[in-house]
C-alpha cells in the first residue's frame, strides 16, 4: 500500500512539474549540421548519436528504419523528416532494394549527418499532431578505427556524445559471422570495434542500445532467435571492455542488445570469397529496424526515474497527508524539484525532455493505475483553467503514442529476453 501511495504521489508531482514545462524547450539545443535542423523546434527533442565502424551498416539501418516508420503500418504513429533528408534516405533505400545496384556509400570522414525525425499521430479533427523529435547523428566510421583521426572531427564527436540523451552502437554482424567461423582476423577486428566504441560510451552515463546489423547472416546459428542472440551476447561478453560497461552501468542505465537486418532473411548471401552479395531473387523484408528508434524515449524516461532518490521522496510524500492544502502543495513542489534535479543529474543543466514530462509520466511510467491517476489530475486542472477539448484530445493522443513506444519495448524484452543486458560475469 505504501508503495502505491508513493507511486501516486510521484505522478501527482510530475503533473505539477509538467504543467510548467510542456510547451517549453531547454535553453540547450543541439547544434545542427549545415543546412539541417529540427523540424519542430518547440517539441521535446531527444538527441541520439550513432557510432559504428565503416561498412557496419549504419547507413542501411537508417534508410531501412525510415522506410518502415514513414507510414503507420499498424502503428498509431509515423515519422517525418525534412524533405531534403527524405530524398537522401529514399535514395539509399532504393540502392539497397535494387539487386543490380551496389550498397550505399559509407559515411566519409568529415561528414556529419544529422537527421531530424518527428513522430506524428492523429490529433483532434484528424489533423497530424507532432509529438516529439529525435535528432539522429551519424558519424564517419573511420573516426573509430583510423589511427590518424583527430582534430576537430573527433573533438566534435566527443562533444556530441557528451550532450546526447542516448547512444546507439552499431556492431557489424558480418564480423561476428567471421568470428564464429574461426577467422583470426575477425577476432582482432571485433576486439578493435567493440573496445573503441565502449571507450567512447564510458564518457557519459546514457542509455545505450547495441545494434547487431546483418542479423540475416547469423540465422543458421540457432532456430530460436533468442537462443541465437544469447549465443552472440555470450561472445560479446568475452570482450573485457564490453563486459565492464555492462557490469558497471547496467544497474543505473539501460543497456540493450538488439538484432536487426536492414534487408531481411532472404535477400543476401555470402559468395565464395566471403563477400555479402544481393541475391537476384531476394525478397526485401527488413526486420527489427524500427526497434532501436522506439526504445529511445522509454529508455531515457527509465533512467530519469532511476535518478530519483527514493528515500528522500518517501520523506516528502509523507507530508502529502497533511491537514492543509498549503502543506500538500508544498510537498508536491518539493517532489517536483527533486524530479527536476534527477533529470539534471542525468542529462545536464536543464533537461530538454522535461518539456514533456507530464505526458511521459502518463505514457511510460510502470506504476499502478497510471492512466487513471494522471487523467484525474489533468481533468481537475483543466476544469479550473478552462482548457479546450481539442487540447485535451491532443494531450491524450500524445500519451497514447508514448504508451505504444513503451509497449514495443516490452514486446522486445518479452520476445528476446537476452536483449536486456544486466550485470553478469
């Protein structure tokens, strides 16, 4: 019962905090690449940095991800991007899909690609309603492995990592395939890839999703996908640096391992020289490429919640049963301040995500009776302030999208338990 009361009080405190912040962004904004920027500057924005070596499949993943997300396809949301970025993404995906074309060109050294993806749903009167923006930064793979890489590009990369909300690490499934086949060159290559990537990720305390690309090359390891993922996970944990990151950080930040194939299980093959080639009769069926995107917001929220000192909150919430409205209001204010401080500890001075913390709580919090508790608080507030029905409908639409993002993460963890990395030996 005490836990339920505390959970209810957390949500009420979040309501107070959220009402202050929903329509405002943080003073800190991501510096866009030349000619690019967020499509909706007034939306809560999540900055993601993708790290991966040259040829690991970063570009293909990006193109396939957008292709899957640009229409609803059974989801309650879809994703848009600025037109010039859409043209580039569609060009890449066309190159991937064409059996006669080569693979898309890798990101060259000095090329910083910023893509601003805005999540939409259907708002009041069937109008498109923007919900949030994810800035996805793609860096040249050569920066991770080229011993000559230094100077402004590497400095900028480190700065981007420091200011990111979440990190995505691309692990090339091709080299895992070669490693499992006993290739000693692959063993050295994998050691270099993972060690360098982990070194950069240890700079900050952010949610991490390791993405294994070219998963189709590993489908013969085991029939059961989670068994296959567990087998690959075991091999990755043999890397001391990878194991240290998981053991040291999984207790207080989310660390995932997600298998993806930008082309699906029947589109490619290894030729006699061990090179990945397109099958003339291949069928393009991307798998799991939307999952790293869907996990960003729930993972960020989970880390904010983990940053709250539960003992201090309990002391504040004990005052909520006070005899006067003034005493209860002060307790709510204190709790809201604590949540703000927790977000600051995780993400810097002022958390840009705090702009949407009310809807985040309603859509992503795992506590009991969340929807009912938040809806009741919002209804009381709306009645006092005369909020219009359209705004209430739009708020609920946003909450529904966030809840769906959470459900995709829950389905992932239920289907592939090995995808959630925890402290292990």
